[in-house]
């Protein structure tokens, strides 16, 4: 009886949870929300409606006192809050203290969706405490080139990874009744001329690489807002693209929120509204152009209904935000500092660890040289609109001395100056310190001026003083650990000369502690690269096209971005996508698939057994890639379609599961403008990195999709001749000519047509057959063909 009752209670609890916690993540009574919106809309004048489509000031929407309509407060984002003292001030330097978490490139290296959710949750809590209703993040733009100045603010070069992580982050923030702004939509992959640059990207690449992370995040997490980019995409400004803002976002992916412009991105207000751009930010220029919207409705250029539709959606978000605001929220700065350290430690990637130099262990070395100004003057976040003002910042030297320094002789040498990257005068003192110590830790990386919003990098090198310092230290100290601080990939000309390299990213206010924890083994590193580290800039996919010229950035590398490029070109990177070491070892014991043969309408469940075969507990990021060896269109050698992070005690083994649907096997067919899954064999590969595949299985996919033949006068004869469905059509419509190519007595199906003719488009047939095949016959063939369907 008790069991039945508790079962009913739990079913009821789940039901209630689903009813009151919609996808948007917070309890809001949708029916009453709709009714309130309807009522407001009825009462609003045209001028008031127009005024609602632009902000009030730097960070808030337009309130309407007459109708008791409040404003909402939006603030950057993404890895902490940059909340200005008031909505009409900019908040650079005078922003409210808030926890600075690791930036997106670090978060992504954790490959941990639960951790991203937890990060989002903490950000939501801080937003509530600071009165912020919408946090302007996360950024899911793809790292097309390591030169991208804002790569530190983005997750990955891989669309699946970026999308999944973004969805978890959004769910976390929104679970607190705070909205997010998924940015910058779309193909915003560089800073150079970002206000106008035209991203010339073909449809297939746009969909497979650049839109997919947005699609995943929208479908899974319904961010309250999406931020339209500055740049043009295929010739149209992101803030004016009907195809993107309405076609993709609303119609295809079912986006329920509103589109906010990037700050000052709007060019033409009326075009924006027509395209589906709800809110121009910030307020200032909008005040001047609200009248344009009023005029456009009055003179019939803009339909009243279109404006109403957008205003309705804005009202919904404003009311939802207001209903969800908490007046007594605690910012939990102490708790979040600890959390920030844990998150940073999950993100650290142990790139190299020859002869098990790391972890140092508490008692392994008595004297330690700590070298590099970063040890006392850390760089922990990127430059630009995302800059958080943390209440405190840990330093490497301090944490080392206070938490791990007992009984140790720790010597610090500055090694280089962050304000002068060519000054080599501090190197001799540093090499002396390294030589005298049992082990040397050198902190190197990118100073602030090397990576910033608004400017792309010109190279991927560390400052000359850092490179020289590392090389000279390596010459005098064999036990040398390089600890890197950077938001994006860097070259490491000294890689072969040093035994250990720790990638600590821009680790946020508590990142220094995380790095020390990993170095001493209190935390077993488990991060893996979410971006390929190239050996040379010249090896990278967009090398010849980045950042473009004459206002055009041509995405000539197409979908061969990141590891897709390095694998297709067989170029060895410095460190591959997905790479990261641990202090333990993992055995990928076996894998199973739910079926060797599936329909595209079915899911495939893939299970792998992973064991910890080492001496310490650890976490492993298990990656699943799919390859389509035979396809009608070119495809990357393999693509990430699943990942999970599993925690294992020594000797423990666990099963990890991945569920794949048709999308995991599909490509975007630009001719048909749809995703296509073709029948055939696919290889499922499970590994520890893109370059370290441990288990594979082949499955056969049977596609039930029905595609129309898309035949026209440019269709090649061979395509129709080699297809079992269309071959009879050819024979039916041009019997004499085809019959003439068959041996005497043989049926026309066996006609031997020379390659020269097979490889001609239909329109050439009246010429090559001397009129035997006529244009009307060709037209009839095309017409008939286009009424037929086939399974790819
Ligand atoms: C950035 C956005 C940011 C906005 C507000 C823009 O320049 O591109 O990412 O959210 O400013 O600061």
C-alpha cells in the first residue's frame, strides 16, 4: 500500500513538475500569461508598440508606466555578470562584483554537461541577486580559425559539442528564472570588420557547422532570447535575415523567445521587424528610429500584424522575467568561489606528461621554482564586453605557498614582463632559480593584449619572451612543467623539449587554485581539448581565407573545420581535438550496438564498457564519432555525435551509453535544403580523442526517407541510367536511340552506352544524337522524373 501510494505521489510530482516547469525552465502559468499579454496588446497604441521594439537605455527594455508594464534588465555574460551600476551606464570597471567563472573555452574542455548546468545555475543565482533578468550568453559561434579574437568566449570547433554544452548552460541559468541570450546568430566567426563583414558560407556548411549549435540549444533548452549578429550572412545582415530569424529559428526549430540585436547591430529597423528581429539594443539609436516603424505601419510598408506578433512575444518575455524575479536572492559569492575552482579544475587539460612527472605529490620535491609573472598577476578572463569584476582573485604562488608549501622551499622568479613581451632581461635570474630547484613550474601564455573582443589575432605564438624563457629553462632543468594561460590555441615550438604541459585556460577567479590542485594531484585532470591545437598557423583550415578582404570572408574550407580538416588533409596537429591525459589509465574494453541494422526512423543505442586500470580515481571523456565511408556527397572522415564523462575508481568499470538518431548519420543536402540520411554502412568509433579510437563497429542504415528526384536539363544521363527506377523511363521515352545501343537481340536495358554520352547532361542529347532524341522527349522525361520519389 505504502509503495503504491509513494508511486502515485511520485508520478504526480513528475506530472506537476512538467506542468509548471515548462521547457523554458521556470514556473509560469502560461494560460494566464497569454491572457495578460492579450490584454496589454489591446490597450497599446501603435507608438507604444513600436517603442517596445527598442531598448530604453544601455541594458533595459522600455517600460510603459501607463500600463504597469515593467522593464527587464539584461547584462553580459557569459562567464559571470557584468552588471552596470544602473541600466543607463555601461559598467566597464564600475560593474557590481560577481563571480568570474572560467571562460567558455575552458568550460568546454570539461566536456561535462552536468558541470555546465551547474555553472549556469550559479550564474542564474547571481543574476537574481543582482536584479538581472537576462544574461547575455552563451556564445556558440564555431572556432573557425584559432585567430578568432573572441575564441575564448566560444565553446568549440565542433557544432555538436558546442550545442550540447550550450543547452546545458542555458537550462542551468533558466532553472533560476533568469533568461539567456544565445549569441551571436549566426556565422559570426571573426572580429575583423565584424560590423559589416559578409560571411560567404555555402548552405551546406552553414547548416552543418555554423547553425547546428544554435539549433541544438534552441530545440533542447529554449533560451529566452537569441542575439542577432553584427555581420552579414550570405549577403544579408544577421539582424535583417528573414531566413535565419524566422525561417530557421521560429519555423524550423520552434523558437519561442525573442531575438535581440547585438549592441548597435541594427541597420534598418523596419527590415528587422519584417525579418523577425524583436528588440533593438541598446536604446539610444532605437529611440530615434521608433518613428520609422510607426510610419511604415501607417503607410502600409509594414503589416500591423507582423508588429503585433513580435510585440506579443516581447511582452511574454518581459512578463515571464518579471514573474520569475526574486527579491531576496543571495549571490552566494563564497560558495561560488569554491565552485569556480572546481569547475576550473575539471577544465584543465593535461597535454603532455612524460615519465609521469606529474603529479608532483606533496612530498616528491623539496624545492620548487615558480617562474612567470602570471604566478602573481594572473590572467583569468578575456577582454571586452564579457569582463567580470570578481570580488577576489587567487594567485598561483599564493595558493601554492599556503596550501601546498609546508616544508618546501619555494622560489619565485618573474621570468618576463607582461607589459613588454620582448624584454628578455629577466630570463637569466629565472634559469638560475630553475637550476637550483628540484622542479620548475613555468607559467606562460597570452597576455591580455593578445586576445580580445573586437580584434582578431595575427598569429598563434606566445610572446617571444615566453617562448625564449621556456626553451632556456628546458636546457637547465629536466623536470620542467609548463602551465599555460590562454583562451585559444597557441603554438608550442618547445613541445619536444619539456616533459609536462598543463593547459589551464582563462580559468576565472579561482583558476590558479585549480591549476595547483592538478599539479599536485589533489585533482586528477580530466579535461580534453574542445579545439584542435595546430602545429603551425599555416596548417589551419581557414588560413587562406581568414579574415577575408574587401568586406567578404569566404568560407572556402567549407565544412572542413577543425579536426574535420586536419583528418581530411592528413595533417598532424600539435594536439588533436579531444586530447587530454589523466593520472590513471582507462581501458576501452568493449562496445555493443542495439542492432547491426537500423531504419533511419529508429534509434541506435551504443554501449561501451570503460575500466579504470590505474591506481587513482579519475574521469574519462568518452567520445563517439560516426563515419560514412560511401556517400553521394563528400563527407568528413568522421564527426563527433556523442560524448560523456564517466567517473571511475581504480579497478572499476562502467557502461556508457549513447543514443543516436537519424541526424547522427545525415548530411545537409543544399540542393533540397534538408537533412538527408542515406542508406548504407556507417562506422561507429569510440575513443579517447579524435586521434585515439579504441573501439569500432559497423552498422547498416536503411533509409525510409522519400526524396523527390530533382531532375532538370543539367542532370547527367548517367545518373538516370544507373538508377533502377529511372532507367525504364529513359527506355520508355527514347526507345529507338537506346535500343540502337544494345547488341542485336539484346533488350534495351542492356544497351552499352559510351562513357562520353553517359557523362553528358540531358540538354546535350538532341545534339549528340543528331536529333534522334528530341527536346520534347527530354522535357517529358524531366517532367515524369520529377513526379517520382526514392529512398536515398
Ligand atoms: C557584444 C555582445 C555583448 C554586447 C553587450 C557586443 O559588442 O558583441 O556579445 O553582449 O556587446 O555588451
